[in-house]
């Protein structure tokens, strides 16, 4: 389920949004292809994090939100 959710955020939603912003109806293939693309992205990101490679997702350095009190 988590992989499915990540695939939607990283690929399906942007594909559909791009079509909608262009004034087009998103084709059904965007969901199937986007799920595959998003899942592949998530797998690569997870493998790179396990191997100590450069992170490509949100888990990399400098991506955390920091709050400071003044």
C-alpha cells in the first residue's frame, strides 16, 4: 500500500495534473504507466538508501523541515 501511495504522489498525480492543466482529459494509461514508473522510482530510491548511495527521495540530507524559535 505504501508503494502504491508513493507511486501516486511521484508519478500518477503529476501526469494527470499535467494533462488537466493542458485542458485535456488524462488517459487511463497514465494511471497504469504512472504506477509502474512511481514504483520503479521508489525501489531505486530505497536501494540507494540501503547501499549508502546518493538519495533521490525525501530521505536525503537537507530535506528535513527545521523550526527555529526567535
